[in-house]
C-alpha cells in the first residue's frame, strides 16, 4: 500500500539553525500538508499546498517557515531560524479525494 | 471559539463493548468535511473515517461509524466491539474552506480486558 514517508525521523538542532524536513507524499495525490504536534498536545495545521503553491496557511506559519516542492516527489518544510518552541513532531500528509494520509512524522528537538 | 471540541480527555471501555467519542464543531461554511484519526502510543496518525457535510448517510468503516448530527454540529465516533488494540488517542478534525484543517484536543481511549 502506498504511504507517505518522512525523513529524518528525528532531528536535533541548535537554536537559530535552519532545518529542512523532508516528505515524499503518495505519488498520485494532489494536496500536501504540514502539521505540528507539540508533545502531549493537539495536532496543529501549518500549511496546505496545491498546484505548486500554498493554498492555506495558519497563523503559526510565519516568515520563519517555508515550503517547497523542489521536484516531482519531495515536499519540504524549512524553518529558517529555529526557536526552542519549534520543538515538536512535524507531520506531512497528502490526500486525493477525502482520505488524508499522514507520514510517520519527524521529531524536531531544538536545544 | 474552538473550531473542534472534544470534551472527553479520557475514556475507558470494556473489551467487546461499544464506545462513543464526542466531537462538536463550529463552522459557518456550508461545505466542510469531518475526520477522525487514531494516534497510538507509537505516534503515527491513522485515518479512520470521513463524513462530508452534504452526506446524508452516516459514514461507516468496519467497526467505526460516525454519528453525524448536522443541526447539532456534532460528529461523534462510535467504535463497536472494542479491542485492546483500540487503546489510543483519538482526534476529531474538520476541513473547512479551501484546505485548512482544525483538530480537537483528543480523547485518550483505554480498553480494559
């Protein structure tokens, strides 16, 4: 069964550093998403992406964040200058129709 | 106001019994979608069931069914014949407008043998 993959599974970085989280959505899906989940809290929508551009973004998704689909398969989330409060699990998801599939997540730890 | 409200932080159910997890939502859109996800302790998010705002029938997927009451803006998840493997966090979510999703705070379900 096709699945969304994410790399790395765990990333540790120093405050102020840039990180890039990578996702490979399911190949025939058209909509892509990034979410974050701070430990023990709810899942928060960050951004949705369709037709090579952002279609919606939340208040969390400020200028520190950017997304890209650099080629036909990868979908990346960049955090320019990480803060301690960016420590969270970051999930990528994709869908076509109404079933949304999540990747396994990248746990980002900012020290 | 919260877009998605899950009022039960924790629930217990006896194995083989049915359980209902509550979810209410707030939107002024006519077209929206409601989702339930399961998050086991391993952390992955597993899609369970979807209900569109225009769907007249309640969605069902195996042991999962969604009790959709549009006028009350509720979308409760019913799990029948609970199994030990159902122990997990359950999140209700709504897709509104273009493609923005809102999640509730989740309900932790524990199935007791």
